[in-house]
């Protein structure tokens, strides 16, 4: 007597039992290891240098070589950016505000008149400068 498998019925209880059973947890047996590029390069370079040095020295030399390599890469990137767009590394002279350096005797200045004149001309920076000096004067 041949019994045909029933492929239409889906027993949720039976599926939940199989998922809970540790014997059917096949993914746990795979043991996938995570590899990253830095680890692969470090292992390769360490194996290469261990032919010339002992293991401890090879690891130290490997670390220093990797550090030097990445510093060199960063410097090369900065250099090529500088060659392509040097204005990124220069200060724009137009953005600097013009200023004058002069010697003033704050006891001879009429602050009220100078502040009013600066405000009338729209020179708010000079008005604040004069107002700040008036505060230092004690007036």
C-alpha cells in the first residue's frame, strides 16, 4: 500500500516544535567567521614578514607598516585635493573685514557723538566699538 504525502496541509504547531528543537538548528553548526579587510591584510603581511623576523617582531613591524601606509594614503589624498582645488586650503581675502589700527586717547573722545554718527552711517561695528570703549572708560 502506497501512502501519498500530504503537501497541502501546513501544521504550525509541528513547525514551531522543529524550530525550538536544537537538533534542527543547522545554522549554529556552520560557525561562520567574520572577516574584514584589515584583518586579512594584517594576517597576510604578518605571514610575509615572519619569514624575515620572529613572530613578535613581525607583528610589531606589520602594525607600523600599516600605520605608515594609511598615513601615506591620507597625505596623498590631501595632496591630490590640493593640486585639484587649492582654494580649499587658502583663506579668502575678500571675506576679511578691513580694520584700522590707531592710537586713541579715550579721555578726549565724545562717545555720544561718535556713536550717533556711526549709527547714522550704518557702521554698526564702529558704534559697538565706541560703545565698548565707553564702558571701559566708566561712562
